[in-house]
C-alpha cells in the first residue's frame, strides 16, 4: 500500500506538474507527456476505433501508467525497499525481519485490485452497449426454450463464455503478480551472487518486463472491451 501511494504521488507530480500550464510551443516535459498520451490513445483507438478509444482512454491510460510506474519505481528504489523495515535481534546480531515497503506488484492484493477494475470496466461497457441483452452472451437459452436441440450447444457455449469471463480475473492477477515477484527475487539473488555487475543487466531486463506487463494488462483490457462492445447474438 505504501509503495502504491508513492507511485500515485510520483504520477501526480509528473503529469500535473508537466502539463499544468500547457503552451502552444510545449516545453520538453509537456512534449513528453503529450507524446505518452498520444501513444496510449493511438493504441486504444487501433483496437476500439477512434470514438470508443477516446471514451476508454482515461481508464486504460491510468491502468497502463500505474502498472508501469509501479514496476519502474520499484526497480529504482530497490535499495530503499530492501533497507526499510522492522528489525529483530537474532543471536546477538540485528537483522531486518520484516520489510516496511516492498514493490506493490509483489503483493497479491495490488494485481487483484487492478484485475477487478478491468473486469468491472469491461462489463460496464458491455451492459452500456447492449443493455440486459448482453446477458444473452452467457445465458443463451432462447433456442432451447423453443424446442430446438441445437440450443444445447448454445447453452454450453454460454457457460464456457461465463467461465472464461471470470477466469480473466485470475489470469490478470497471477500474470502480473508472478512476473513482478519473480523479478524482485531475481534481482536479490543476482545481487548476492554477482554484485554490482550482473545486477545492472537484470535491472535493464526488469525495465523491459515492467513495460511489457503494462502493455499486456492494458492491451488485454482493450481486447476484452472490444469483444464486449461488439458482441452480437448468433
């Protein structure tokens, strides 16, 4: 939670501070922020189309940058994260027993919260686009009630759709949690085995992993949203 608050504060300072007084001829910081926003907006529009892409942009951009900043801040502050905590006297020697601050992605609650936000966002737009008819995607009993044997297939497919919809929460959660936790463990192990040298390459790898995870999380949310909005009854 503390790590997520640090990330939120850094994001607020970065984005609000850089774009607080926009100018026709932008400063370097304003140009950087505009470029980042344009990249995410184009990414969303390429999947959802220009209109829907703009509507989904605020949530998608928040998810993307929150995951990215959490991963990157954790990398740059790893020495601080590893040094701050509660100590204990073990065998006459003082040792750090519990970390007070650790990367948010390494706590299961953080990716679970993001997964729930993504899930609710997709379902909200599904209902907004199709009303209660959106439920026909999961509860396709129409043909079966009309006495058509083929309706059994529709019911079975609907159950699979419902299960796959719920499984997204689990897959989103453990994909981000697993990658972030594995990255932190790798950095700590390399630090003990080959200090000061190989660690730099691992940091570079973790920067790339953080970017990839943010793109995957935001990209899959866009894909699921596209499917939910464009769903048609077969």
